[in-house]
């Protein structure tokens, strides 16, 4: 056969393709556990970051997480902790995206209540309690996962509330596909810092009103409502609106079954408990 025959050329091309695909498959299979481990570590780092917990460089992230964080599963409708979650919703297996797609573990949100534009949400969610670093056993913050539609993507974030259940201690997005420099500025530490010590709820007597809002433009600091407001992202009205809607969806509670779109019933119970303790 001539060295440059068509048959030989095709044979060599097929051979190269086969060798390459085998190499890529081997690399994929061998790297998958490392990728999964990195993904898991990344998730833990995000939770620690939302909780304002510093991990030294080189620290064992899993150990820092286990020392500081205690995950619990909450039934969103009743607002109760699920004492004995089944395998799918155990903290170590909890996968918000997978659960939201599974009709056995999630519900369709009525369209008039779906301000976060997510269509369905898990019936139970995971909450990460931040423990007192001094070891008193007290919960000093709670981190609430939340998600909703931005302009280009569903944005997944973590919002930390102080033990007073109203002061925001941190907010970070761990997954989104908004445009870098525009909606992607949600990752800018300066913008994220604006959330710290803002107030989510106005609590007066028995009445709890959701107040936090991400506004278009810049918050006027001298106004009394400034403590309930966050600057919008400039040139990114649609991402800004999405963030406002998702935060209000997950923290909202208008007293009806589906008004409790997110953590409302759970948060109401914790606020009522706090008041009970104050009256003792
Ligand atoms: C390539 C491109 C990417 C954009 N990315 C975003 C984005 O991530 N988030 C967003 O809200 N707006 C984005 N916009 C702008 C929106 O289309 C829209 O103009 C903007 O939200 C209006 O905001 P403004 O009223 O603050 O100017 C993008 C526009 C272009 C052309």
C-alpha cells in the first residue's frame, strides 16, 4: 500500500481518534474523584465564607467546617426541624438542584407566588447553623441557601442571619452565570460587604415585616430606611431585580400556605422563641 493512500490516511486518523478518546476517558475517570472532592471543598468554603469564618491558608477546610457548622433540615411548610431525614435529604447528600427537580421531594410554586422565577422548590431545605467558636454550644448565626433567576442564569446564594434573626451577617453567591463586570459584580467583595449589618425584618410586637430590599441605584445613608436597603448593581437592573426577588422569596411569609414560599414559617418560630426568652 502506498504511504499516502487514502485507506492508510483514514486508518491513521481513526487510530489517532481511538487512542485520544481512550486517553480522554481514562483522564476523566481518574480525575472525577478529585473534581468531586474539589467541588465539595468549594461548597464548604462558600458556607464558611457566608458565615464569616476565616480558614487559614492550608487549613483543613473539612475540619474547620465540622468544628463551626451544624447543618439541620427544615420542613418549609411547617417551619419545623426534620428530626430523622431520609437518605436523600441527609445533610451530607443534600443537593438543592437535584431535589428541586424531583417531584417526590419538591413542589410546583403557584405562578403568582413565584417572584424568584424558579418554578419549583424543595419541600425541605438545609440550613447551616454557625456554632459559637468558644464552644458554648450556642448558635450565633444561621446560613440560609437561596436561589432565583437573574438575567442569564439561576443564581445560587447563601445568606447569613445573626441569632437575633434579623441582622444580616453576610451574603455570597456560589453559582451564577451573570456577565462579568455587570451582573457578575455580585462577586465583588465591596458589594457583598454592603449586606453586612443590614436589617432583614422589622419586628414590632407580634408583627414581623420583611423589609430588606435591593434598590435601583445607591442607598441614601441619611434616610431611616437605609438600614433595610442594599445598593443595586450599576448597569445591571435585571440581575439586581432578580436578587431582590430571590431574597424576598426565601425570607418572605405572608401568612398563607404559599406565602410561606421559603423560610418564613421557620424564621417566625425562631423570632417567637426569642421573644419568649426575652419575657422570661
Ligand atoms: C452583553 C451584555 C451583557 C449583559 N449582562 C447583564 C447582566 O449580567 N445583568 C444585567 O442586569 N444586565 C446585563 N446587561 C444589560 C441588560 O441588558 C440591561 O440593559 C440592563 O439590565 C439595564 O440596566 P440599567 O437600567 O441599570 O442600565 C447586559 C447587556 C449586554 C449587552
